[in-house]
């Protein structure tokens, strides 16, 4: 256990998730890891529903656990996550979404992993969509990444150079988080209806540049609630274009050549999407054709800032 008394700090950025933040908090409260070994930091990022009330009522009803409530008025997940991380007291920082549900042994397995892998600079785990009421017939493996589906490997492995954990299930050492100055607020994530994504990608690329080893462990599991009624074309466009928009910001900061290479890469992926769509047709899944192509079109639009 660390000198501060806790092994791990969980930071949850929340925005208008009054219907789901309670289950996220409950899943952490009922962890197999002793309550004196972790803390949970909730950062309300300008919610307009009753998220604040749900959080405060839960904290009041569970005084035997360390739950802290904060507010961050600068809109964007990067701002909120940085604010939560700034007061974290543990050597390990875990980031989880406000509509995620942690497995009961989630935190215990994380702590044990870092004990057994002293070279680990970061860790990502599996994210399993929980579709409500059920998975849409048009959903495919390639499109499901837009709703948080993440299953990188069946066994413990080191991420390849251009792969990295997703922000909704990522763990790093607090010292390393501080060394790279946290999340880049020029990539705030969700900001109202606008998305400028890629904050996790940029974060881990900076971490890898410091020589840190980033692992994936499929046993580090959370479920991610996905309301299928919200998966409208407009919503999917915002998510996909946000990925491209984030890559525009990130690559332009490196240089024009990096940006042009990313455009070429996205055009190639669009071409590959047509091949995938043809494959779905041949396999008897015509409903999956358009979404996989639209994903790449929308991402390219974001990259071109359209």
C-alpha cells in the first residue's frame, strides 16, 4: 500500500449521466479490494440534469468509502479528468466512464497487475458494450468501436507502437501522468455537441515516447452502457467526425506532412471500408454495409474539418 494509504485513485468525469452514474459508483463501492485501499473522484463537467444530486446522495449514503465530488466548469473530458487527477492521492490513476460498470474484482486485479509487472507504465483493459435493449442488426465489429467496444487481445500483451488503451478503461502511474502534463486540453473530447477526440491516443503516444511500456489485460473489465435509441446517424457522425477532428488537431501540431499522411491513411481506410461492406453483403449481413462505409466518410470529414 502507498504511503498515502490508498493504492489506486479512480477518476470519473461525468456529464448528464444521472440515469447511469449511480450504477457506476455502486460497482466501485462493491469492489473486492478493501475500501481503505482506493478512492473515487467524481468530476461533474457542467451537467444540466440531476447528476450532482445523484452523486452527492450516494456519497452521503456510503460514508465508509472514499468518494469525493468536484465540479469543473471548463467543458470537455480532458479538463475534467485533469482536475480529478490533480487531487488524486494514490500512485495509480484509473479513468472510468460515468456510464461504465466495473467488474467486482476490477481494482484488485489492477493493483495486482502493477505489483507483478513493475515495468508497466500504463494498462488498458476490455470494454464490453451493454446494448439496451439489444445490439442493433446493423452493428459490426468495426463500427462497435464507436460505442466503446474494445477487445484488443485474448491474453496479456504489450500494445503495439500505434495502439493504446481507450480512455474509459485506462490506468497509469500518477508520476507518469504528471510527467506528460496530463491530457491535452486542445483535445477536450466531448464539448457540447462538438467532439474533438484523440486525447487518449495523444496521451499514450507521449507516454510511449518516454519509454514507458503499455500493457493490455483482458481480465481488467468494464461494461459500457449503450442506449441503442441514441445511436442516430447524427450521433454516429459526431463520434466518427470527432475522431477525425482530433487527428487533425494532433497531426497539424506535429507538422503539415504528418497531417497529409493522415489524410492519405483515411482515404485508404475508406477504400477498405467498401471492401468490408461487400464482404458483409456476401455473408448475408446487408444492414452492416452502409454504417461501416459511413464511419470512414464521417471520420474523413472530421479530419478535413468539414
